């Protein structure tokens, strides 16, 4: 890592943008997708930490990273990826353009934020917490440094992974002796301080502390001594915020005091109730009264847990990984000190991969297999699916020997095997593999477990690949019903399943139903994730596609244009998804007869595709094909023929002579030759198309028959009517045979 500053051959570290007790955050470039991201690296443990501790840390990181990656809400930082590279655990997130609340206070010289900003932040954070709490996730480390306000006013909660991990470690007395910093005590709930079990209401208390500080400029308990701060949280009622700042609204004063109730039962019931009260207060309506009776002073004999005595007060509202980097050697964390700490760790011996332990599995072997599993996933991300499949098959076999065939890790590897099979055109094999994984997960985890449902959903996807859309529909409906029961209708996984169901309905020839479902999913995703979230835009893209199938081309065009603009804003003008929406915009323009506009769109798209991916890239050639089609529609057949020939030659060289795209281009060559009156040449091209379709699809396939019909048309143009009649008789016999009922 020190030499290349490249993580897993994908994420190139560009600039250190923050450092905290648990690690660092870098601005980085995702080389695979060409986008800017933030990469958070967890600081490796030094030699003073034993191996058991390190294994616990890594496992907790992976578990919490999975939790963070599962959260999809406009108010929660998006996690794209996570893994381990050269001993450093990393998390890849969206790169946020804005400042955390700590920075906003510091830039404002610790003066409070404007009242309207404070109330807006309160409402947005309450909405995001409501979502995460419904997923069963408690943040446990909510503070100004973990809440970002973007330049467009959007508020996002950060650190659902590492922050929770750091707190869990700190709250375990055995682990606190290792020297991991607990962080600032200014935002801890009384139950956290007392070492009791915490739930979502602890987050509400921490949010009350945050709102108090950004509204008044100081936290509710602003002593210089950590012990005094902790005692204040436990024993002392805070002064009402309006005693510091009279202009604060009355409803806000009551909301914050209710959040800061000592007993969890006396706080708002949940974040949804909190948001409702804020919305009512902003609208001028009188909110329903909250808790009126707060607990009095706690018994003085109650003693704070021993771990609190080593805490330091720190600087309030700071300490985020998104804060300013330390001035001394900002790159040291990834370029020397961290790498050196892991360089001496012994690599697993090769013979350990084939040994079958008689006792508990060797932790080093399991760690090595986990690393190889991650490497296989990274190969897939790079498009190297064959290599990825080999890695996953080997890991699956080893895990089956060490852990058993139905162990979740074994099934996770087999799931990835299925994924690689589906991406390498082996849909039948993929279907069998996903079916076995689903059966194993059902035995081990239960029929309605999310991992079981994920495997079943992949079987539906592969059934669609095989054209078995009716069977796919049945599986999607079963999975959707289970997801709605277990997760609710608005869970991201539920919406993803409904999106796939809509897609499949369209392929079943049920476009009205497909449009209705896709529109509902798009509206739900916009509400939950935001109108610019990639998932929202993917469903709106599907809405546009179905509108085109329904012949509602004007509406399809408007939707595609909206999606193209939104993707350019959210993903970038050169993102492949943006290009895809522009391509479909051109298709819709052509269907509406607006060929000149379509032509200009395709010219610009060809230029952009060539610049970003090269002249022979399949998507560049697809755009050139669209350009040629529109040249023909405008009667510019010499140019159209030239374009079609170039594209056909490039496709034949890169994709093969019988690839569907190559055959499509060859037919476009034939069409151009016919319009130019060159029927002998057109006849040769149409025969080549018919032969290619016959080899790939069979002699009775509709596309093969259509190509033979084109051949007959050419013969008629050449005056060879008897040959044309022979072809027509053969076609009629084929159609009669296919139309006859089975005997």
C-alpha cells in the first residue's frame, strides 16, 4: 500500500482528509467506475494487542461494515464497499461535499447556528434515525462530528460502522485496557455512562445533546473535567436552551429537554415521534405534549463504572475522521507506520489450506480464506469473472471441508460461484448453484432469512436470463411476500425485489402492470432515498422503458431526459448510467420522428463514448449504430451504409461474427444496400444474416424466418421470382408447422 497507494487494485488514495482515534479517511478515486469516493482505513493494532483481540476487532469491523452497507437512506452516508488490504481494514463511502456540525461551529467561532438551520437539521436527523432504528440499528456514537451538512442543505449521519465498533470496544472493560480512546463524553446517555444496555432512545439522548450545542453554542454539560461531565449527564438537569438563546422557538426548547430526560422511558417514544413534533412545531401547530415528569436526581451513592475514570474530556464537537488532518506527516498512517506494524505478521502456510483439522477451525486458515474470498469479489468487480469463479470455487471447497457444507461462510462462497456463472453466460449452471445455496440457507438460517431470500431472488434473475419469465415471476412474488412480512414494504431489499418484479413483468408482455409497479417503486425510493439516488433513477429508467413498450413515447422521452439530467448531476456526465439514459433518449426521439435531434444526440454520445472508453468499446459501437440508423431515417443512405459497415467490421473483430450485435449491424448494411438499389450485394448480406440466426437460434426462430423473408424480397427485386416463391413456400410450411396443435 505504501508504494502504490492503491487499495485492492481499485481505490487510488489521493488526499488525506481526516484522522481520528480509530483511523483515517482519504479522498480517493474508484478506478473501476471513475468516481471520487472516501476511503476510511481502520488503524491496525500494534504488538501490544494479542491475536485474539485482533481477530475480534476484524470480525466486528466486517459485521458492522455489512450493517453500514445495508443502510440506504438519503440521511445516511452511502457505503459502497469494504474489505481488508495488506492488514488494513477499509470502508469505501460516498465522498460528501460539505462540513460536519463540529466544523460549522468552529467556523462560526463556537457561536450557535442559525435557528432555521438548527430546526432543519433536527428534522432531517430525526428522519434518518427513524429509518436506521426501524432496521434495528443503534448508532451509539452520535455527535456533531458524525453529522454532515452538505452544500445543498442535505444532512447525513456518518460512521454507522466504525463509530459503533469503536464504542462497543470501549464499553468492554477488558478491551479498554488496551488503550483504545473512548472519545468525548459530552454526548453520552446516562445509560451508556452507567454501563447499561442501550437501545434507540440512547441515540435520541445524544441527538438532544447535539441539538443543544448547535442551538446554543455549548453542550448541555460543559465542564472541563470528564468526570464532572459524566456526573452531569447522570445527575443534573440541563438548563433550558432558551436560557442561553431567547430567540429559540418554544417547541424546540421542549423537544430538546424531553430528549435529555435521564430515564429512557421519559424521552420521545421513537425518532418518528420526534420528527412529527418538529414538523408540527415548524408549521406553527401546537405539538402534543411530550413527557412532563422527568426523573429527579439519581441516587448519589450510584457509582460510575471504573472504565470512566481513565476518560479525558477532549475537545467537544471534534475528533471526526472528516476533520482536519494532523499537521505532522499526514500520509504516515498508510505509508509507513501502519504497514510496518503488519509487515511482520506471518503469512499462512500453503499446506494449511488442504489440512482438515480435527478440532476447532484454525483461525489463521479462516482469515486466509476470508481474504481469498474478498480477492475473488474484487476480481469480479474488475470484470475478471472467470478468475473470480476459480477463486470462489476453491474457497468454497476448502470452507466446506473445514466448516461444513451448510456453514454460512461456505454458502457465501457458493453464492459468489453462482454469481460468476451468471456473469459468464452459464445461466443453467448458475441456476443450479443458487438453488443449492437457497436450500442450504433455508436449512441453516430459515426460509425468511435475508440471505435465503437473496439466493432465491438470484434464482429468479437467472430464470429471467434463460427466458423463463413465468417461473421467475413466481419466485419474485414469493420472495417479495417474505420480504414485506419480515422487513416491511419500504425496506431497500423489498423495493429492490419489487423493481426486479416490474422488470420481469415487462418481459412477460404485461407492460401495464410493469409500469404500475415500477412507478410505485420509483416514488417510494424517491421518498426514502432521495430523487437523485442511483436506485431511484434505475427504477425511473425502467418506468421510461415500459412507457415506450406501451407506445407512450412522448412520456418515455420526457422520463429518459429527466433521468439523464439527474444521473449527470448525481453520478457525473461521463458515468455509464448517464450515457445509457442518453442513448435511450435518442431511441425515443427517433420513435417520435424527431430524427435530426436524435442524430445530434448520437453524434455527441459517440464522441463522449469514444473519449471515455475507446472506439471499439461495445457501447461506443452501440451509439454509432444508433447514429447510422438515424442517418438512414433522414435519407442519408451513403453515410448510413458507411457507418453500418464500420460498426459491423469492428463488432465482428471484437465480438465475433455470430454475436447478436454483429448480426444486427450486418442487417443494417443490407438495409442500406437495398435503399441504394444495390440488391445483389443486399442479397448476400441478408443471406449471411439468415445463416447466422439459423446457427445461433435455429431455422424456425422468428428472426431466422424474418431474415429469409428479406432474402426473398431481394430476389423479387432482382426478378428471380421462382426462387423467391420457393422461399415463401418454405416459410409458410414452417409457420403452419409451428401453428399446428400438438398431436
